[in-house]
């Protein structure tokens, strides 16, 4: 690694960390969450970067070099077909297999009557979450895995061998990818660590959204107890995968806690207590959480304001970023807020004008990170990302 590249890396790391701690760095950090956009820029199809993570890694490197960002996720196209097909996962549709090659992967939620967790199985999950997931849930989402009591098969054994090998290969590769970003680009990894809200585990991977909505009325106490049972396991995963230097945040993408999926009253009862506990436990150990508020979360801001100062970076998607700044700006760094439809369908001048509006409105005292509202896929125009990047670099100097 050249001395100049290491100097650039340290400069960007300082800028990024300062902003995340709600401070005022030398200028606004640029940290775009780019997924299939990287494929589009690098000349790959969605199929290529989903089937071959090495191409996905290379696409990120090309973007990091050419756009000169401060931080980026080593690979935002997180579904690698080699892993999902190795274990036969049923809840992903991937390009080139289930979808056209130019379409991003999709999550498949089963019909309510075929939910991966049945409504009468809450007690099993609450009593032993890992046992339930291994013995009941896994054979349902991976058809080649035999259920307890059934005769073992060669295909079942091989699914664990293939899955373990694929997972080891994929996750081990991230170390060298992060090192490449540092050595070749001087770019900081945006995140370290994995976290999901307990309620979202129930909604996304177990009961499905429709089934869980029925449970909120038919067996609400069981839903609460299930979230409480899952929370310690999710906290442990977040801690084990977090940055040992405690500089980078744990990533938290939230799906079902916002309007219109849950009312504020339901959010307060079912979603918030266990998630709040996890975030507070992480912050006790000096670990921030990237609170990626997908959708419209402004009705829930009064609860989010309860969190300890600087414990989160609040990412704005469809919420009013100026209202977010009014309510949370004194306590937390804010990121995002540049609409994805503007980046997809607007002009570079439109993008620059909106970036100026956001910077003037929420970033004057620091504590802001430039990014789109949501993850950028292949509908985002390259010239608009360039406009967002270059304008922020020029105008966002303190």
C-alpha cells in the first residue's frame, strides 16, 4: 500500500467517524449504498454479479476508484447464488434462474397458508429459538434437508457440506475485499456487523407479514414473547460480527416497523421494546447502529428520540428529512434523504439542486452523510450519482 493511499484512507476514516458521532468533519462524507448500480457502472448484468461475487467485488472496486467516495459497502448485492443454491433456499428469486438476467434478486414471501412457521408453533420458538430454527424451520426453507425423524439422505448431508463450504468461501473473501478497498482505493468499509429487529425476523423469515398481522390480534402475547426470545440471539450475532475497533456501525435494515405496516401503537408494543434494548446494549459497548429506516418512519420519531445520544446513525428513506433533523438532529447523525426516483429519472441539475437543499437544511453543523434514500439499484443514472458526488465534494466543505 502506498503512503498516499494510506493517508487518504485515514483521512476518510476520520471524516466518516466524526460525522457518525454527530460532529463536524472537514467536509460532508459521501457514503452511497450502491448495489446493482455497481454492476451497471462496471458493465455487468445483475445475473453476473449475483452468480459470481468476484465480479460483484470488482464492480465495487471500480466504483470506489472512479467516484472517489469516502466509504462504501464491500458488496451490497448480498445474495450470492452460489450460497443460496448450495443449500436450496426457497425464499430468494435470483436473476438468470427465476428472473431475467437484468433484474435484481427478489425476496419471495410464501402464501399465508404456507408460512415457514405455523401459527401454533410460537411456544416451540419461544422455548428454544435455535432448536426450532434448526429442526423445524430449516427443512421448510431448504427442501433437501430432511426433517427430524425422517431417514437421512445423501442429498441432505451434502446440502450442509455445500452450504458450509459456500458460506466459508464467501464470507472469508470479504477480508481481502476490504483490504483491496483500503490498499487500491483508500476507501473505508461503511459497515461491520449484522443485525435485524426481532419483529422483522418473525415477519420476513417465519410467519410472513400477513400471518404476523393476524397474530397481532389473535395471539399478541405470543408475538411479544417471541420477540423477547429472539432478541438475545440477535444481539450476540451483532456483537460477534461488529468492528473490533468500534469505529464502524452495525448495519440494521428495518422492514415492517413503519407506516403503513404497523400503527404507532403497534410499533410501541411489538416492535420497539426489543429493538431498543439491543441498540442500547450495543451502545453500552461503544458500538453504533446504522438505523436504516426503510419507508416512512416519521410517525415513530418520538420513540427513536429515546435512544442514547450518538448511539445510532439515522438513515432517511421516505420520511421528511427536515422533520427528522428537527426532532433528532441534536442527538444523532443523519444520512441519506436524496430520493431514488430523482436519481433514476431526474437530471444532474435536479440532483444538485436537491443536494443543496438537503445540505443547507440539515448539514450546516455537521452530523450528516450524503447518500440516496434507499439502496441504489440499476435504475439509477450514472450521471446523477456523479452529480451527487461532485456537488457534495465541492459544496459540502465546512
